[in-house]
């Protein structure tokens, strides 16, 4: 197909019937046949919705989205192989034989000889995810859309998936919070922010460098404009004071002829000058770029705590009984546990329940810092997406702190902004941290020892 346009959107808008707010509006973009692109944006910006629109699962509320004859395959976040059939049988049911040869494809994603004959139910969650990914490669679409494909994959599986995507002959657009994975497989970044798309050449690191340069220029421009605005405000004040003085001179002058007329002219001149200054201030205010205020998160100082353990994760948190050995910690230690999989929320429970009194304002502010609306605090937890629910949990940890933090894949279902906020907070955390994560960039940013199992 060359570098032909596969998908073209113009002034796209969408909102869900059950929600009053618009997910995005006025969004325009193109996807070309050679694209190996990442789609980035905060949770709630509409990334998943956009993929579903591109796949034809949803219809836009306004604008147009044109597919120019491209075949499209969408891998959703929750997609994974399931059922009692063998892996070979399940893949055959998904259809498609224009891409990989079955055995060779299975080997590329790390499956061993004979694995295709195993029942799907005997595979781990990550392996079932890989089978779902393989179904997409077997289809060989012109455009492969992948929504958080690395969730529940280990480091080896992510590396093999990145290699498969690099070698993929079609175009792909991937949503992922894993920066190292994006560095390994994309050469273009589409950023969705406030319904506008920005396009960046290169992988995630190249995008991050370009964004940092843009932010520095925007901050410098904002500072310059704010200085000009202050000068104009001072001029406007001076013109008003001068004009008021001339008005007084006009009305109080003994000579009602020449002096009064001259004062009237000067008063009008000062009024026009003040109005011009106000107009210029308005122009500069509209021209001034938006630069998000830089904020840093510091976890509350932990108390004295010790932890002696022969086990990990759920065993540490007390969710499982140990088969052997023991877990010991001082009784006064405050423990925060974020599991990878959590039980359904209690009926009627809201995030605000965890932030009594004045702490509610701090919780809402932390949610805002994580890129979510503080209004989430007042919605039933059961109605929140997994990413939103995790943000409420992260806000709870970042506001209250803990002596011991047990975090099991805390970056799953999060956007890159939230990951970086947590990364910064944990880098300065002085308590005991036990972390399980397949996010290589996240792990590399944190001090400590690594235990490999």
C-alpha cells in the first residue's frame, strides 16, 4: 500500500449516552500504511474510545472517520484466549491465515513445541494474552490496534512482542504505559491532549525529549508574555490616573474655555490609550501558552518499621497462609498493599470514604496531579474503570503514606503521567518497599535490590 492513508478523522467528537461529558471533540488525525505508532494521553482522554472508533465498533457523535479500505484488527485490554479448546483449536476459531504460519508464530512469541495442543485453560494469564495477540498477527490486518497489550506480560514476553511488532508488515497503533516497550517498537507518537493531536517522530524517548524542549520554550514564552502584561497593566493604571487628574482639572478649572477644552482632549487621549492597553493585554492573555504547574510528590515520613519475610506479595499482606516459614513485622507498622487483581468494590463505597474531613481536599488534589478529575472521589468505586480505581488507590497511598508498601504491578492500567508521579514519589520513599513490576523503566528509576525468582 506504500505510505497511503488508512484511516482519516476530521473534527471527530464522541460522548457516551450515559455520561454528560464529551470524551473529545474536534479531533483530527491520519494513520498511514507505514506507521508504527504509539497513542499517548492521560487516562480518560479517550485513547480506548478512539481505537474502538477506528475499528468501527463505535460511531462518532460528530465529524467523520473514514476507513480507506483497510482491514483492521483491535486487541482490547481485556482480550485473552479462553475456553476448553486447545490453543491450536482456539486460534483456528479466530480465523485468519494470511499472516504467520501457526507453529512458527507460536515460537516467535515464546511458546514451546507442543504448547499448541494444550487446553487454553492450562495457560497462565500472560500466556492467554499472548495467544490473543497471536490471533491478530495471524489475521495480518492492514492496521493492528493494540490497547495495553503488555498488561500481565513478563519481560521476556514483552521483548518478543516488541520484536514481532517491529517486523510486522502492516501498520499498528499501540496504547501502552510501558516506556521501555514503546522505545523498542514504535517510530512515531500520536499524543491526544484536550481533543488535539500532536505528532512526533521517533520512539518514546525521542518524544519525551521533544516534549521537554517544547515545555521549556513554552515556559520561556509565558514568562516573557506575563512580563509584558504586567508592564501594560502598569501603563493602563497610569493612564487611568492621569485621565482622572485631567478630568478633575477640566471640571475644576477657573478658565472654562481653553483650559477646560485642553483637559477634555487629554482626558480622552488617556482613555483611548488605556483602552488600547487593555486590548493588548487581552491579546497577550489569549496568546499566552498553557504551562502546567510543576508539582512534586513527597510521601509522608514513615515511622520505624521492620519486616522479616519468607514469601512474597499476598503472603506478605496476609492474604495467603504460608506453607512454611513466617512473616514478621512490628505491630505498629502501617502497611499499604496494592494487589494486581482486586476483589469487586463494596456496594455504595466511594473514594471519598477514605479521605475524611480536610483530607478530602488533599485526595482530590492528588487525583488531579495524577491526571484524573477529583470528581471521581464522589462516584461509586464499582462504577470506575480499573485505571480510575487504581488512581484513587494511588492517591490514598500518596496522601497517607505507609511504613511498608507492598505494590504488585502498580503501573498496570495506568497512563505514563501517573507512572511518573508514582516513580518520583517512590524514589524518595524512606519506608520499606516491596515491588513487583515488569515495567523496566519504572524499576530502573527506583533504588534497591532486585530479587529474581
